[in-house]
């Protein structure tokens, strides 16, 4: 199973309508359509701040998993919002900066459909110390990452 298929099975990502286009060798790209339900304004589309954050976190996590080969829960995420997201879709590009024995760092850029920079983020993800069953990965889930 491709890593993008695994991430598209995540219930939260499916709820928001995220699409992971690419995830390999510490690089990932994904998108998310902006719908009225994701707006912070009842009269017009202005995406709630949690929307670009969720996309950045998910695509950043995919980049780390593609580099580390294991589930990588988020430890910390810093996001700087640069412009309101008012278009029809958000895009995120993530690149791993470093993968260590216990943590990985990734940089993420979020843009709208016209290429306007919406946010930049840096995420830190756990890459080690989770042997055995964890809340993120049980024995029955291990085959998802083995392919």
C-alpha cells in the first residue's frame, strides 16, 4: 500500500477532505478543499486557523513517515499565519530537515490555489522509543507501513 493511501484512510483527514498527492524520501505534498464548514466567518470563506494547521501537520507527518519509516506523532508545531485563506483550496509542501533517533524536524509551506503564501510551519515529530503497541500503532496496524 502506498503511503498516500495510508494517510487517506485517516478518519480526520477524510473528514476534512485532505488529499495526499505525494509522500516519499522526506518530501510530501497535499491539498484540502475549503468548504463553508471550514470557515470562521458565516458570511464568506475565511478558513479557520485550524484548517491550514491541520493540513500542515498531516502533510508534515507524511513527510516524516516517508523518511523515518515509522509512525511519527507530532511533538510540537509552530505555525506563522501570513494571509487569510479565502480561496477554494489549500496546498501544503513539506520537507524533512533532519531525522534523528528520537525526533524529526520538518518545514511546511501552505499556499492557496493561486500560490499566495498562507502559512509557514515547522513541526517536530517523534521517530523513536515507541516499540510495541502504542496509541498510534497497534500490531494490526503494522502492515500499513511495511509495504
